[in-house]
C-alpha cells in the first residue's frame, strides 16, 4: 500500500485510487463518487432523488442512526431541549443547518442516509403538551398534579414520578389514551414528511425504557411500515410492563394485526446490573424455551456503541485484549448505583453487560435450547437527546443541551447532576449494506444483520465467509458478487462444508478521516467440554510490523496527534486493507462466531478539540486522544 497520497484534508487523492487495484477501486470509488452514502452537502446532493432501482445484491453502504431523542422525550425536554423536535432532527440529518440552543448553529459535515426519532414511549410529549396548554393533558389529574408541583418550584417531582413508573412498571398515572394517540400520530407524520425513498429514509419508532432495579433494559422499537400500519398501534411503554417478554408479545401482536414488520434493539448493557446478557430473566426466573425463542425472534441487533460508552468488550473479561478498555462506563448502573466491589461478583456482573461475552454466552444457550437468543448483529447509534445526530469528534453536540459545544461542558455534568460530560462518547453510527435506500431494503438489511457499528467514522467494511473462496477472488472487481454467490455476508451462518472457512475481508478508510491502523478478527467458540473461548487474530495491518508468534500481537501503529492544535496527519496507517483469512484452528465439531474490529490510527478526541477551540483546561482524567473503530456483525458457524 505504499505510495498512496493524501491532501491536507486527509482525503484520498482520486488520481491515485487506481493504484489500489480492481476490487479496492470498485469499493473506493463507490464510497467517494457513488453519491448516496453520506453525500456531502453540495448542490448536487440537493437534487430530487431518481427513481429507486434495486441492485442484484447490496453494492452500497448506507449510514444512519436509529436512536435519537427530541423535545417529545421527558428527559430531553426537562434537561433543556425546548426547541428541537422531530422535524428539526430529520432536517439536520439531511444536512440542513438548524438553530441549536444558546444561539448556536449546527450542521453536519456529511449528511446521513437514514434516521429514526426514537422518543421515549413513557409520557411522550407530556411536558411539551403542558407548556402548550393541551387540554388532553392539562385538564387531567396527572397534568394538574404536575402543574401544581411546577408552580411550587418543584421541577424534580414530575421527573421522579416518571422514573419511578418506568423503574417499577407502574401503569397508573399514564397520560390518557387520546393524548398518547395524538402524540404518536404527530411522531409518525413527522417521519412520513421526511421519507424520500432512494434519497433519505425515515422510520417510525420509539424507545421502551425499562430499568427495573436501576438496571438498564432499554430497547428501541423500529417499524418498517408506512403510517397505514404504524397508526394502527400505539407505543408499548415500560409503564405498561417493564418485562421484555411483554414487549416481544406486543411486537408479535402488531405483526399479526397489520401484516407489517417490527423489531426491538437493546442498548447500554454496560449499565444493566449485569442483566442484558445474563442467565436469568428480569424477574429472577431462569431462561426457558419461550424466552430464548422470543428474544431470538424479535431482537436481531444490538446497539454496541453510543454516547453512554462502548459495549463491545471489557478488560476484566478479555485481559489479553489491549483494545478492550475503550470508552468504558463500568462504575455503576443507569441509576448511578455502584457495581459490586467484590472481584468475583464484579466479573459475573460484567459478563452480562458486554457484547462479546453475550455472543459467547449465546453459543452455550444454543447448545442448551437449540436456539441462540444472542445471535445478534452489531450496530452503533447516538442516543443524543438534543435532536442532533452527531458522532464526529470535531463536530460533537453532546447528549443533553448542557453538553452542546461550549466552554463549560468539559467541566460540567450531564443534566447538572449525572455523569461528568467529559465521559461522553462521540458515538456512533450504523453502516448498512442494502440494495437501495428505502424502508423495505434497509429493514431487510437489519433483519439479516448485514450491518455494522462504527464509533463515527464512515469506514467501508465488508466481510464474507465461505468454503470455496480463492485468493484470486480478492483481486476481482466483482468480488462481492462472488462473496454472496458462494458464501454468506456479515450476519450470516455457515454450516459444515469444508476443511476450514475462508473469509474475504475489506476495509476502506473514511474518505474524510484517518488512515487505518489494522483489522482484527475476533473468534469466539464453545469447545467440546462446554467451555467458552475467544481469540484475537491480527489479519491486516499497516507498515512493516510483524506478529509476535509468542503473543499474537503487533506493535502500536504510532501517534501523530498534535496536542497544541488538535490535529493529526495521515503519515502512518493505510487507507485500505483487503485480505483472505483461513481459520488455522478450525474444528468442524465446534460452534463458533467471527467478527471484525477495524481500528483507525490515533486521532484527537472531542475533549481535545474542545480544549483547543475554547481555550480551556480539560479535567485531569479526561482522555484527549482516541482510536475510532468499527465492529462488523459476526458470521456464525454451526456444526451440521
């Protein structure tokens, strides 16, 4: 890869792209010049979308966010967002400039391809309705009680009642059905207004906000359908039930009633009291066939990285993984209650909180029940509560209003009383390989798990597994067609059929971002004695580094970050990797999974950008550099 040149903006020089070879040229040019994936906000990008044409197989990656809140959410509104609603969120995601708070202007450097506003199902729009004097809420016992609290200066009381309701699943005191139906209609109609098949896709959905005992069990609910179906239902909230079983039954009832499609996506297992990937249900009962069947059916994806930390791996669970301690939020649960101090209890707790461990536990559950409830694909989303979907460190708009850009946010707390704002992670986005930018095609990609997570950068990552791939396939311009024809893409399942699976792997840097450090393949498996294992393979890396045969590791790539002005250079790393990897330890009798982790070279974290931009001293514990990354959805191997 030597000889690839960059301009001062870290972009690939189009004149040199031909040196990448046929397969990489096809992928790179589709990203740089193909048009619809993260298009720059140029005049060309604003032209009306052409008629939607379906390709034979997915040829483009589309970028989006399925987890974002606006002033309709009780916490977004009460923590300062009084102006940015769903329409603002959709306009911003399409590249338009919007008025943020405090007179600031906000705009994405690159627009998104799809977005879902996922306001909390619990008490949606209540505080906004009270402000507007909506009689469907202000004239109710709930509205009168909360208005009295506010008039007495008690702004915390209503929030406490909301939290208590979703913590304990108490249905009493919910807004009247007429009000909830009106609010849901407003959210659905906003999604309909901005849906432009082939150009920009919106989904109707919401967040189910269960948190029994302070353990996060949140899910976003994503509907594939247009309003003719989505308006036949109303959001099922944690005030209706905080048990995921009841949520999944609601999803099943929706599909049976409407003929539509829907799914749930869990997030923030890292603050779940060890229960996101535990071995018991939230009521303490052991897993049973019904539970594993329903979870496997309704939760094909897991949100692995977002603003409240990264949830791929943890160093206590993966001590040999030098990159496991990334943006860790591992001190407490969502109610900010501390995790166990005892090392043994802490390890068991963490084992139920991180995605890699969940994938491993899934192999064990597969052996016990014949079904793997943790056979999920990996995605990222923002979980921003400002209506502004940003995951770029140099253009990060925080979690709540007080963590929008400003001199104060480095030394303040979320909502003034929660976690320190410097802990926030500028993450993440979803990359979805689909045949077109439409609801049907993107939802199909979600269901088959042909998606991956990034912490923000728009790296193009492809991953195929099969038995008959040849080294020469990687050099062909239609290598992706071969990947589909004789194997499976990320999210797929291989069954016995050869001596060892072959994996075709490509990764292209974000055209406007940093070079790539390496590509790692993480394998997890369940041995014949029932033990669970993992191993990290360095399958592609920059420079002339060598894998140490004793440790399996390579040296660090280096660091070009300039702390004085928050810049970096692409003098290290590579723009593109393409490799074929064959599992050297394959056992056809052993179930396994494989996924990719793609690492960029070190770059400035948003905290360093803030320190330089606002000339403030960051807290001593705040990290100032980061190594952005992508996580592919796994490919599973199941013995025949």
